[in-house]
């Protein structure tokens, strides 16, 4: 009987990686069906990481499946090459002439513009001013997931250029990437994350029913869940950004968490800190001046130092909070 249980356990352990491998393989094949540079494409040639980063930074960025010309001219349209997109169509020229802003992402060798205008070359950007509007050409590969794994300089460069176009709504326009007719089933329209979730549910159900019918080894005592570390989400997010050396984003996360704990805003939190008589006022002012100064060119070591100071301020708040609860218990 014991030998039978051991054999069942071995078979089950073998089946788990096989099933997971099949799920990942199918998911990978599904991702490869998505167009390159699409913001919902999480494969190497997708732009999902750049898009999600803009969303995390609270920028007004959205994905659109409406043609560029159907959008208001007071928006920034980011369109990647591919599909039926025609940079030289008369409708698009009319939209640009009225004051539209288009950021065209494509390999430089495939960017053919028939505007009869001399472009302005600014670094890696090719800029055409057409009427009251503007076309900014940039290398699409710079914001692909594959490139961002090793180099984020191009993504920062594009983000700065977007900021120069004014405080406008940003649309990643993908209407042209998905306008090819095809005979798709209902399963083809299910999002990738939902498909993968179905695979996980099937695996979990199989494991649940199998384990309910079998008992592997002796029963063990069930202990209480280990208490989670305070601000665990903060350290998890910071660890992800640290992998890409985005120390400025890490500092923003820590700073936002500090303000949230203090229940104040960026302009008044120093006064609130002083009003409550909290310790380390000089360090608080140091953080305030550092985060307020957006013109200063800051290095990674500067961000690392200020993150350490913010951690010290968080400890001051935690100590004050613990003291409050001790007093309340008494």
C-alpha cells in the first residue's frame, strides 16, 4: 500500500511540470499572435511594460482602437508601424494640419514621409511640423519589453519628449494593428491573462480532487499564518524597479508611502511634521528639498541616499504610532 502511494506521488509530481510547460507553451504561442509593439503584447516585441509604467506614474495614458483622425486634436496619439497605418494619408494630414500631435514608432528605415518638408533632427528624434500639428518619429524598438530588460534610456528619452508636447491625454493608438479580417472563435477574443487563469484553475482543481482522494504521508498540524511584514507591497514593488535600476521610481514609491502615512500632501507635509513635533526634522526637510527640486540632475547614488533617509522617517512614524497604541492600552 505504501509503495502504491509513493508511485502515485511520483506520477503526480511528474505531471505537474508537464502541464505547466504545456500551459506556458500555449500562452507563448498566443502571445506571438499579437502584433509587435502592441501594449497588450507581453512578449519580447510587445510594449506592455512601457505602457504599464506610464499608468503606474499616473499619466493619462490609454489604449485606443479608434482611428487617429477620430480623436480630438488636443491629444497625443502614439502609433506604431504595422497593419494598415498610412502616415501619408490625406485624412491624417488634415488632422495634423488642424493641430494634431502624432508620435510615430517605427524602425527608421521603414519611416517614409511624403510631406515635402525638411525634418528637424533632434538626437534620435525626427520631427516634422505640418501646419499646426507635429509628427515625432522614434525607434519603436527602444520601448519593447526586450529592450527594457537591458536598457531603459530610450524609454526615458521618449517619456521626456512626450512631456514636451504639453499636458494632453495620451493614446496608444492600435486601431490599425487589429483591422485585418479573420475567422476568429470566441476563445480567440478571450484576453491572454484570462486564458492562463483557466489553465491554472484546471490544474488547481485536478490537484484538489486528487489530494482529497489521496493522503500523502502523515497528517500535520495546521499553524496560524505568519504575520506579514509591514509595507510588504512597498518592498515588493521596489524590488521590481531595482531590477531595471529605476531608482527614481523607487524613490517616488517610498515618498508617496511617507506622505500617505503622514496623511498630508507634498506642499504641506513639512509643516505637519513640525506641528506634530516629530523627530528628525532636518532629515525631513532634506527629503522635501530633494523631491521638490526637479531641475537638479540626480544620480542613482543620490536616490539611494534619499531612500535611506525616507526609511528613517518611516521608522519615526512607526515609533510614534506604536507609542500611541501603548498609551491607549494603558
